[in-house]
C-alpha cells in the first residue's frame, strides 16, 4: 500500500520540468521534493507527495481534509 501526504509549496527552483524542485511544508516540516510531475504548480499550491515526488495538485480543502484523516488514523487531533 502507498500513501501520499499533502503539503503546501513554499518555494520553487529549477527551469526545466526535469530539474524543478520545491520546498514543501508538511504541517511545519519542510522538505525539498521533485516537482517534475506537476509542471504547472505554483508557490502556495497544495500537492500530494509520494516518495519525494509531488504527484498531483489538490485544492486546499481536500489537502486539509486528508491531513485531518491522517491525524485521526494516528490518534492525533493536531494539524
């Protein structure tokens, strides 16, 4: 089973779609991920990330709902 975690894009670097990367905020934990699969993503967008790759752009409501679901599975009430 695979899981993708939602995060918000805070910055983007790189010109071509193959070397594009971004800093993504996962509820306070910021990591650099590949943006090669989401060429139209912009700073402020929410993405689902799996294995270091942003695989799709999602709207904020969907992202926050997924975060709530993950927290519920972990037994946490914090975002």
